[in-house]
C-alpha cells in the first residue's frame, strides 16, 4: 500500500532547541486530515525531547491547506522569511508547554 503522507522533523536544528516540521500529502489523499494528524504527532514527539523548545514550520503564504494545518496545531505566526527553494514563506512556531507561560492548542 502506498503511503498517503510523507512527514518528518529535521534532525538538525535551525537554532538552539528548534526543529523544523515538514510534510507533504499525495493529491489523492488531500483534504482528509492526514497532514494534520501526522503534523500533530510529529510536533508532539519532537516536543517530548528534552532539548527541543519549539517546532517551526515555514509555509508559502498562498498554500491555504498548510496554513490551516498550522492553525489546527495552534502554531503562532512569528514572521516572514525567504526560503531559497520556495521563495517567500511565513514562519510558524509551536512552543513546548514546559517553556512558555501560554497554553497552546494540541
């Protein structure tokens, strides 16, 4: 059976305590909640690591499905950036509950 979602978090950190979350969904499986489910599980797994303070995602501003996934995960927009491969992106982060005073959605 062919997988419906490819996902993962980067082994290397962008800065102290930050991991990058990434995923893609095969077109035949879009709109079924698989990306949200995979991203939620990956973010939770990453944030269970003692040295991880935040999970970051970079999303092109015109990619509505990924923007919805970030919102469902409770990720907060922290600013714009430029990605050499995809161009302009919006940076979203989800902080570890152990390292923030705010309660973030899970």
